[in-house]
C-alpha cells in the first residue's frame, strides 16, 4: 500500500488537492507556491521518506479563526509537506473507509451535501417520521479517544506502516506560540485526514441506530433521529446516550421536538412540511484572530533529533 501511496502520480494528485484547497503555511513557513516552485524535488524527497519509513510529521500550527458569531475556533494546520502526505494516504484509503460508512452520514463525503441531508429528512417526514431527536456531541473533535480510534483504524487498515502514519498525525505535536504539546485526545481540526477519521469514529453510532430501525441523519457531529411517535424518540435518545458513553463521548445539547413545533438543523428551519432555507449570503473569509509567532524550527529539529 505504501508503494501506491508514495508513487509519483499519487503524490502529484495529492499536491493538486492541497493546492485547490489553498490554506495557510504551517510552522515551517513554506507556502503552497514555494513548495510548488521545487515540486519535483519536494515530491521525490517525500516519496523516499514515506517509502523507506523516514517520514515524520512536523508540529501543527494552532491558529484561532472567527466562527462568524463572535466566537473563536481553534484550527491546527499541518505544513504543506504534511498536507500532501495526508492527501496521498487519503487518496488510497478513502474507498476502503467509504465501504464501511452508512448512508445516513452526509458530511465530508464525495457526492454528499447539506442539501442531500435536507432531502432525506423531508423524505422521512413524508413517510410519517415526524418526531425528532435533535442532538449534537459535546466538543467532539477535542474528545475523541485515541485508543478507541486506533482500534477502529486497525480493524480496516491491515497495512501496519499506513496505520502508523495515520496514528502519527492523530498524536501530532501542536505549537500554540508558547508551548509544543502532544495531542492526547481528539483529532486536529485543520488536518486533511481528520474528517474521514471523524466519520470512522462515529460509524458505530450510525450502524447501531440504523440497525435498530431508527431514521438517522448525521452531518459530522450534528445529527437528528426521526421517529413516528414521541415514545420511540425517547428510546432513541436513551440508546444514543448509551452508544456515545461507550465511545467516551457526551451529548452537548439534545431535545425531542416534532415537525409541528418546528426545529432548526444545519441552518435549515423545518416546520410541518416546510424546509425554510435562509437567503444565500456571500461566504465570509475566515478571519484569523491569532497567529502564533514562528517556531525556531532548527532548534526543534536538533532537540528532537528530527534532522530532515
């Protein structure tokens, strides 16, 4: 699998994926443009590092961006080199992971969107599923248990070298401008590999709820369960709590409502048979509220004996 991941065509595709997504520099200060200026040399070096087991990720750069509502969201940004490596792995493992996922999850998947999730909710409504468990998970990305996640990765990725790579990105070090800390829990928002790992972690929730006949629609860590009566919704909420407890997660907010009462999900207001979408507004650029000062990379590499 590593040969396929580190092949020049796959690395080239991975770089184009990174370039398309833009993004800021990591702790090494290398921009996408600078990486591309010596693309052949950089990809050849990355190929050798991946193929011969010499690859080690650099620390993530922790920045704060405006969520648009006055609150700050922490993003942990890998270097361009590490984003290319993650994208190269993602190109290969994505079909394997996709084969595991359920139809009820709509986030971070090719060909799926908020619009499709809304259509599914409306379809269940028409079938009579008009009571709703409306819930989201408390601090999901910060709370993912690494041991549970590693066991899920190892179950579907038989290649130990590839599993080791993914684990190295999960247990990344993070530079926040003052200290370098190692992630002990959670998956870093801002990493290329994180969205598919989030879906893998929550696939157990998807499987169990849908396996027991519940109509689940999940978008990342926000989800609703549609039922035909309130009593069934109460049972669904209890089961959801039990599943999340096994995953060392907790619900942030949860409520049982009906379409008659109306509720809001994914920015859409549902009331009886209506799904009211707000007028399109131009997307605001994510304003960076805090950008850490540069890390002394030479000193870091010397101290950690990572002299790439």
